[in-house]
C-alpha cells in the first residue's frame, strides 16, 4: 500500500482551491448567522459544526489524496467508530458486538492489503461473518433475540462495514478511482450542506414525518441542487465524464442516495428512541450522524468503477 504525496497529484490544487472557496462561503454564512443570533440566543450556534466539518474535511481530503496506508488508517478508524456507535444504538449483545467490531478492523485490512483488486472480498467477508453469527447462539445456547441480532449484524455489514471497504477499494483503482471517490465525497458534502440550508430556511411539507420529523421536501430539493452545483464546479478537475451533464447526473443520483442513507439512520434512531447517536462530534452528535449520508453512495462508487 504505497502512500502518495498529495502535492504531486495533478488535480490536487484544482480541487483544493474549489473546496477552499466553498468553505470561505460557508464561514461567511456562519458569521452572518452568529451576528443575527445575538438577538435570539435560543438558536443553535453553527460554529461547532462548521469547525468539525472543516477538520474532518482536511483529514479526509489529505488521506484520500495520499491513498495507501493513510487512507486505510482513516477508513479503518472511521469504520470502528461507526460500528461501535451502531452496536450501541441497536443494543447488540456483547458477543455480536465484538464480532462486528473485529470485522470493522480486520475487514478493511484484508481488502486493502491482501486483495486490493478484488471487489468480491467484502461480499465474501459478509458471508463468513454471517456464518459465525449464526453459530454464536448454537455454541452459547443463548437463543433469545437471536433472529433480531442476526439481522442487526447483517445490516451493520451492508450499511457500514462493506461500504467503507468499498471506498478503500475504489481509491486503490488508481487515478480513475480517486476521481470517483472525490465525486462521491464532494456530492455528499454539498448535498448535506444545501439540504440543511434549504430545509431550515424554506421548510414546507415533511419528507417522512414518522421517521425524521425535521426533514422536508425542500431539504431534498436543496440536497439535489447542492450536488448538482458540485458536479458543475468539479467537473473539470475530476473528469468523470466528457459531458458536464453526465457528471451532474451522477452527482444528483449520489445526493438521492445520501438522503436515503440519512433516512436509514433515522429509522435506527427512532427505533432506539434517541435524537443523536452520540456527542463525540461537536455540532453533529455522533460520527454516524455525520457520515450516514456517505454510506449508501459508496455502493454507487463501486458501480462507477466497474462500468468505467
């Protein structure tokens, strides 16, 4: 797993100045919001979220450009954190919890080191872990809630661990994989940002009131618009397709999948009766609250690599 110097990548500075411009606009908006917030301190400050988003973006962008060990470390650490939060959220028993946590550590290593060119490796892991999970109640004799636990383990793999492994494998596919990875990351980031702005400013009809009471159709429209803008802004450096319209179409589909991933986490939170998964990430809650919208789009990244 060779690690590259990000500065040597031909698209690094093209991507960097565009991201810097977007964050400059973000901080102008945050400053305006804080100025207006002086009259009503009941409104939540956006500063912690903006700082968290900036720091996370710096780490993810640097690691993605570097690839190799750097990207493997970031993805593995993220996977462990998301898996621990998921296990706590779904109240997994200790045996199943340790199973998925170990999987979140070993799985990316197997995919990135042993079989970096095989897109089948994560799927094979899912089968192996499923067999181990089915053996646990047989060996321990603890059959209560075994069916639900098996479902939670499987969902953990499909929703968290496999998508992150695929982001590792996508990055291992050379320059083409790097460009697809950034299309997904940028589309998801702008989808989240514009969706939040449109949803809070415009309001309107609810998207799924029993699942996520705060999400609105205006927020979905904002998400799609944000991703489309990202597709236009980053079409030149990423060069996913010769046509801007194709890049924008990919970005819009990624935005829809991002909203879907967000709603999946909302289902889990409603089932557990909590608003946020944790409080480890200022301005967002838990890491799963921040990265939920990245997980399902990761499957689309694999498809783009395969058809590209």
